[in-house]
């Protein structure tokens, strides 16, 4: 895959939206797009050949018709009058065969082309999906879901139009044109020259179209993506939009983007709407030229009328498929622009990479070590200057400090959502960068504040923690966190769809369900990042009770504002600006006079 | 396992507007019905469309006449060739072909130019109409409809319609006209042969009809499935943290693959049905012609028809053949567009039960219904009632649920007081809060704002008076400033807006905003800087405060804050709440501390109202809910060292660093 050195990666929305690329970038982006297309089509070489053959056969069958008609009138009719029906029978039979061949092959061609198109689409969808799952959070934090959706829907749709619209159909068009040209040249090379001269304006016209449509299609893809991003965002935040009466503002913003999209489409129709008639014009003018030149020669006596007639027919026929070719080229430009975006997404490299040779870790014990870890997001401020921390297996560690002290960052490093800028994070002595993600994810699980539920049943959502879990296991996990009761109160219990009838769950209940997930996953290391913030007190008590059992034999990192949750920890770290300022058991720290003691006192007050 | 399961057509009798119900299109009330609904959108574009149609027909005509002109040239001026040297005749012929050629290209250009504006315009207008409708529809609708289904309608379906308007409809009309006229000519002029050809048309018509029925079902299925696929993609990105945290990317991929493969199979079925039609549309006319060739030759041999008749007959069938084959393609395009229109109107038809009152039965409301500062509202003139909220015998049941969430709730929020709403998770607190700004309407009973049923006011009026800070704070891709000033009227003076912004950020302890890379102009939200949960929550709180509402609804506003920040926010928030009627949903004593009094919600009913200490003393359920360590409470001396706390607060609320 070639890429110009200055090709910017579309990690940030702004550069992904750029449409006026400089020459080198444009070329690099285009060649990346085409190589993706080639790569997708390569496994279908046979199928493509077969489709091509089918479409040629079908064209042949259809072309045979007029020829057979001429034969019938010119030869079979006189023969019949002479009392010889044999030829008519042969022609009739021949015509039937041609009809059947044409009909069956066109159908077979349609199926075969669709099979390839759909296989390619499925493969590309999978690649894009796998890639979005593979990419690091850093990427997702700016690329937006809307953009990914637009890659997966409207960009792929453009490719489908190309594949459906006759990637192989072009073969027959080109063949017909080539044969016609050769036929004409053999018949009368001077007319052949006239036809060849038409290539010159056609080439320039196509170049013009290519240059314009490339930019316009890029603009269209970008405008479409932005429209989708805005739509997804507005629908996701509909409650806030309505509560704060922002309907008119969002409407205006959406309309502006919609106009951009409409104008992008208009520009494309405009350029395409000149290209197609331009091709027709060139064809017609070639006929005029052929007639004028041929007519002049006929009148001059250097050409037979019959030859002129044939030559004119050839020229006319040559331009017959040109509209179809133009449409194909248009679809090609559209798909190539879409694939530029898709290939850009696929070319992204995750900042968190899978190890080439992973160190196997079949059963983790759960010992964690942060070895002189320094961390900053991108080139932002340093969050953790130099953190050195050892968490023995089985210890429950609580992290305390303000937002921004680096607690969540530690959680993200341990779970390898990010990699440290310097230093290393080790699990049982192995650098987490050397662990296969499957091993790491089995060993380390995090429950976050945002308890996301996927559409599907309650059971499926809990079972996300351990695919293939039995009903008993799911239920046990739900019981452990105190979610069982409210689940059973739902209309269909564990089979209730969380988006459907009666499936509404409150924020607290969502957190309980995501807790149940973690219970079910049964990891060696459990990271809880503000996982209990929306729980009510009884719920928190229950979870805490469950936690004490759960955490007895595993390592845990707990980040909580609620010091009640911290109370069950074996050890508390107070962080400030990424440094450890206090370290000890809760009892020790409370007994002291440090920050934790003060916080604890404040928290006790808040309880009344 | 289904991480993000597909949504199979529900076997239960689905709601009429259930998005996941792969509905059977209404029988053969057919394409006309759909087209009629389209009419209001298409009407302004109609002259151009008709003009486009005429140009298309003109272009076809010009194209057909070029061979005629050539024939004339060959038979006329050129026939005599070198003998007569009819230069003038040649010049005329060349000129004629030139004019026709220019005419054809010009008419195609004209057609394209005429049609492209209406095509894109109609699409854009329908898109905005849908967007407006979606913004008007209540939250209940959005809870039910997955985003992907809506997206596939507003993008995919409308795109299909655009292409149909620009290419499909003209081609359909041209093709049909050509075929009908051609067959008419054949029947009228070629006697038996014409009838034979017409006989061939009968199976074609039957096949086309059967095809249409089948194809429509599949195209509907395919468009619904792409909507579901889009939903899955959306969820897989929104839930990426969960999927990553549990390492479930592979499972998600499997589910997605299954779903995408289902779509692929549907598409294959569609292609297969389409292929059947193409075979028929090629095979049947060709076989008919084969019969005609034999029959015609026999007739000609018999002297019943002339050779000239035969030539004319077959020349005409050749002209018809192209459009017949095109018809297959255009027909599937038309059916897809029709499905798109159906799907579009399905959402447009979704009834909005939560409407604004008609002008005449509206309560005496502020003259300007535009969102205005609360002070402009005459209702605030009487300070005794300004901002009084009363829930009178309120029952609420979600449309699709069996049991009500709230039953016979009575609750008064006196003007200028703060009431904490306390209850177990799932007891209906958030639901109750959403009834006040009319995000949902009551099933029974009424919600009164300053004595007037909120349903007698427009949503804009009610929501202008009430601001909400939601449990999950939604921030938009915009600057901090825009996010915080979301509920502040745009027409307010710039310095006033600025003042509100700073005050709100200050109250919510969101001073970190000033430390962001571009300060309050920093773009946040999905496309911008990611903030922590606590930071987001504080901005959402600031947003509610900045709106300076008469009624403030705070749904567990401090849940994600640490103790110190919470303390600082509480301190400042009290000032704001002193003059505002507020409902605060609380899970913790620290939040309850904001309130003058507490209402306890249990199983959808208000079971007790009183002050915190009263309830603590009298209500065991309240004690159960609110005190985390009951025994601790009893033992704990209530004399925390406040100075100490404030020190910590000051230190711990220093601006936080942010991530680029």
C-alpha cells in the first residue's frame, strides 16, 4: 500500500473531511482506494471471468437475432418459394436457440454478478467492522460513530452500485466496440481513421470528467458523512434537544449540512450531465464526419455506396454502448471516492497493537506491576509523570483523588485501553503489551461508569461477560449483585428485550446489569471505574456485599467517589496530579491526618 | 451468544409503528397510493420533470431519426454516386444529421439539467420534513425506534428515491411509451404477426405482476435488514468500551457477520428474482420473434405479406426490444423506490400523542410563545405562585408496558422550594421528573405548572420554564460555551450570555473548562475532546443552571462527583435553588441536603413527604434507602470539622488537566 509521506491519517474528523487534496495526496489516496478494490476482487477472478463469458454469450445471442432475420428474408424466403423449407426450419430453430441462450445467460449473469458483489460487500463489511473493533479508544474518541456508520452504509452502497451496475457488463461493451472498430478498419481504413480521430475529444472529455468528478465525489462522500454524523448525534441526544428547545437550532444546522449534500449531488449531476451528452455528441459528430468524408468520396467516385452504408452502420454501432460505458465510469468514480474513505479507515493502525509473538498466559494469578509508568494523551499534558506501583495478586486496591488525578488513566493502562508513554504495565510479571488480547481480556475486566446495554434480552446482555454461560450462571451473577429481583419483575424475566415492552431500566439498574456481566466474566483482575455511581444506597450495600465475596480471591482496582465502596479495600492510594501522595490500609489512613482522613471525615458528614 | 442480536420480526402482534416489524406492504393498493403521497413533495418540481420527460422523448425521437436521415442520404443524393455529383444533396444530408446529432445531445443535456434540480430538491425537502417530524416526536418514540432504522430511512431510502426521480421515472415512462406505441403499431399494421407478438406480451405482463409482488416483499426485507445492520454498527461503536473491556470484539464480529450474511442472502434472493425477470423479458420476446420469423416467412412465401412489411415488422420489434429489457431494470428500481417511500411515510405517519394545544383552548399563556427569559413571562408576576408545580393524581404507564410506573401520585412543589425525590432504583423517579417538562405526558391525572395543566401549554412554553439536568449527561459536538448556553435564549445580549455562562460554570464547579486547550471555546462531545464522567455531569448541571428556569429538575446531579467537588457544588447550588422551584432526584444524603423537604417514592406512589430528619425518624423505608450505614449513622457524632473539609475542597477542585 503506497502512501505519500505527508498523507494525513483521518484519525481526526477534520482531515477526514478534507476534499481538496494536493496532487500527491490525491494520487496516494486514490491508489490506496484502487488497491483495496483490487484486493477485494482478486479472490473472485474465476467468477468475474465466468460473468464476463455469460454476458458476452448473452450479447451474442441477442445480436444473432437481427442477423437471422436478415438471413430469413434474403435467403430462406426465396428458398421456400422454391419449395425448400429446410433453411427456414434451420433459421427458426437457430433463432429459438439464440433466444434461449440469450435469456438464460442474462439471468445467470445477473446471479453471478450479484454473488460476487454480495460476497465482496460482506467481506468489506466484515473488514470494516473488525477494524473498528480493533482500533484503539483514542481513535474512536474523535472519529465518531456517525462516520463509521457512514462508512458501513452509504459508502458501501456506492461500491455496490458499481459491482451491481455491471463491472463485467463493460466487457461486452468494450468487446463490441473493439470488434466494430476492427471490422470498420478492415472494411475501409479511411473511415477507421475518422473513427479513431473521435478518440481524441473523447479522451479529453473523459479526463475532464475524471478530474472534476473525483473532487465532487469526494465532496459528496464527506457531505454525506457529515450529514450522518449530525443525524446520529441529534437522535442520540434527543432528550436534551427537546428539553432545552433546541429543535430550531439543530434543524438549521442539519439543513445547512443537507444543503451541502444537495449541492454536492447537484455538482455531480451537473458534471455527469455534461459528460454523458458530450459522449453522445462526439458519437453523433463522428457519424456526421463519416458521412461527409464518405459522401465526398462516393461523389468523387473513390468509394462504393454499399461500403459507405456498411461503414456508417459500423460507426453508429460503435457508439451504441458508449452511454453505458459513461455510466459505468461514473459509478466507478463514485465507488472509488467511497473506497478512499473506507480504505482510509482500514489503513488506520491501532495505537494499541497486538504482540507479534504473544507470551501465553493461560491462567493469570493477578499480580499487577506499574513500572515507572509515564503517560500522556497524545502530546497533551503529562497525566502520570512517573508511577511505580506493585499490586500483589488478591489485593483490593482503592484509588482516591479528584477527577484528573490519574485514577481512570491507571485503569485504562491496566486494561490496556492505552499503552504507557514510557515504562511498562505488567500482569504476573509479563508486560501487558506481550499478551494476546484474548488472554489479557480473560484476565482483566473493567466495569465503567457508562453501563451500556446492547439491544437484545437481559440474559444476552449479562452473558456478554461470558459467552455460552448457562441460565443458572447468568442468574447466579444477577443474584450476586442484587439484580435478580427486578429482572424477574420484568414481563419476560431474563428474556425481556431491553429496548422493548417493559424493558426500560433505570440508570442504577443498568449499572447492576453491567456488574452482573463482570461477575459472570470471573476475571483474575477486576477494575471498577466509578461503577456504582448511580446505585441507590441499598443497591450499593448489596453490591458491596457481593463484592466482598467476589473480591476475596482476586485482584481489584476500585475507583469510587463513594468512600463506602473504598472501605472494603485492603489498601488505599491517594493520587494527586498523577503521583501517589498517600498509601496504606483504610484504617491506617483514617487514623492519620492526611488527605484521606479529611476526605473520610467530609464523607461521613455527607451521610447525614 | 448474540452480543448485538439481530431483531427478528416479532411474532407477537406488533405495534402499528413497531420498527422491527417487517411488515407486509399493503396489498395491491399499489404504487399509485405511494405516488399520491409523494405528490405534495413533487408538485413544485413537476414542470421541470415534465420538461425533462419531453426532452427525453425528444432525444429518443432525434436518435430514431438519424438512421432515417442516413437512409435518405444513401438512397437519395448518394445513390447516383459519381454520376451526378449531387454536392448540394450531400451537404443537406450532412447538415440534417448534424442538426439531429446536435439535437439529441442538446436534449439529453437539457433533460439532465431540468431533472437534477427537482430530484435533489425533493430529496432535501423530504429529508427536512422527516427530520422536523423526528424532532417533534416524543422521547417515547425514540426509545422504541433504533437509530439505524431511522438513519437508513433518512439517508438510504431518500437516496433511492432521488435516483429514481432523476433516472428511473423518466426511463420508466419512455420505456412504457415506446413499448405500448410499438406494439400498437405492430398490431395495427402487421395483422397476424402483430397478434402473435401481442400474445407474447401476455405472459410478460403476468410475469411482471408476479415479479412485482415478490420483489417488493424482498426489497422491503432487505431495506429493513440494512437498517438493523446500521443499528448494530451504531451500537458496536457506542458500546465499544464495554466490548473492549470484556474482549468481546470477536463475538460482536460474529453477530455482525451473521446479520450481514442474512442481508447478503436477502440480496441474493432479490438478485435471483430479478434474474428470473431478466430471463423472461429477454427470452419471451425473442421466442415470440422466432415464431414470427417462421410465420412471417411462410406468410410472405404465401404472398399474404410483402417483404417490405416483414422488414418494417422486424425493424419495429428491434426498436421495442431494448426498452423491454430496460423495463426490467427500471421496474426493480421503481419497486425499490416504492419501498423507500413506504418506509419513509411509515415514520412520517407515526402519530404524535404529545402535541401542543390548539390555539383557542390554550391556557392564557404568555403572548410571545418564543422561548423568552423567565422574567418576560407574566405568570411570574405573582411571586406567590411563580413556579409552583403540582402533580395531581398522576398515573403514568409507558405505552407498551402492562403496569403503570406511577400510580395516583400527588405531589406539590411549592414555588421557590427544593424537593428531593427519593426512592429505590427503578421506583419511577426519573419518569416522574420527565413528566414535568412534558417529555412524556401523563396517562391519567394532571401536572400543573402555576395552576395550569402543562398539556394546555405548548411544549416550548413549558420547557422554557423548566430546565433539566439528566442522569446521563448528553453533550453535543460543539464548544463548551454552546453546550452550556443550550437553554439560554439566543436573543439575549452577548454580555448577559457571557455572565450566565460564567456563573453557571462557577456554580457547577466546572472551572476546568477555562483550562481546556481553547478555554470555553474548546469543542467537546463526540467529535471533540473527551471529558470524564464527572466533568460531563458538571457541564450538564451548568447547562440547567444557565437556563435560569422557573423550575429546575435535577436527576441525581452529583452522582459522578467526588466528595470534595460535591461539597463545593452543593454550597453554590443552594444559592441558586433558593429562588427556584426545584425537584432533585437523590440517592444520597449529601444530595438530599440540598432540599427543603423530601418526598419518598415507593412502587410508583408517594408514600411520605417531610424534612430529612423527620423522615429519618419516622419512615423506616426512607432510612433503608438513604442511610448507607445505618448503624454508623446512629453512632456518628454530627460535628464534622468544616474548616478541614473546605481546605480539602479547595485543593481537590483545582483545574484538572484535559486530554486533547
